[in-house]
């Protein structure tokens, strides 16, 4: 395993974490009264857009999983449209799962859907950037010992950390503390965000510490 590749992964992950920090602090200079708690829906939109845009740019620049085959322009357009459809389907699926886990079915629909968009940005969008609209590749990556590169290992870690963070973030909601951050879906979205950022830091460190044990083979 090349150290240069691990450093590229670390740099890319740090940039993604920085995008979240900028999405949290930057809009306050342009939008009056902007805050994570006070204008949470706006923050969800800004954070999702910033992370999605940076992820797409990084994968276009770094090309961590570029295929040696040259694709036609029509194939690229078809792939792009499929990715858009998959991302939208992911948002709908996450929305349904969140409702099944206890989120309001009719009330706060916008809040729930934007939270689903944030989760899709942290998980599905990365899969689309790295693996494309290939469900079989997704299943392979998230199966035991299925990763074929450090980028796929990082994808595993950040996706799992994001979902776990969202799940743990739901624990304080039913408690009668009457805190502003207990309003749906603030604690869950913050939990997912902290989980995603933790995964971004943990992934390259874990890969570096276990680099001698990690052997990626083409399948």
C-alpha cells in the first residue's frame, strides 16, 4: 500500500470535514440570524450542498476508482442521470426508514426529508461518486472483506459512522429536558454530522495503522 495514496485520502477527508465547518460558520456572514439551531433547515440545505459539491469535485480531480475503459459521451450522460435517480430514491428510502423508526408521518415532513437528504449525502452520494450506479458493487463493498481499495474502506467507515451517529442522536429526543436541540430532527442531524466527521478522521488513521494487514485484491 502506497503511503502517498493514504495521504491523498487523508487530505480529501480533511477537506470534506472543513466543508462542514465552513457550511456551519460561513453563512452567518451573509444570512442574518443564521445558526445551526435557529435556522436548522437552512443549515441542512447548506451543509448537504457543500458536502455534495466537494465530494463530486474531489472524485473528479482525484479519480480514485477510474476505469481504464474510455466511455462515450452518451454513456456518461446515462450514468449521470442514473446517479441522480439513485440519489433521489435513496432520499425517499431514508425518509421512509426514518418514519418507521418513529419520525412524524404527516407533521414536519420537510424536516424529515431534508434530514434524509443529509444522510444520503453522507452515504449514498459517496457510493455514487466512487462506485457509480452499480448496486452489485455497493453490496460487495459493504460485505465482509469486500473493499478493494483504501477509498472503499474509507467509504465503509464513514457511511457506518454517519448512520450510527444519526441513531445515537435520536436518544435525547424523548427526554424531558426541553432543550432547543431536542427539536426534531436537530439532534439526529447533528449526530449524523459528527459521526460523518469522525469517520473522515478515523478512516485514514485506521488504514494507516493496519496497512500491513490490509491486502486489496482485484476481484
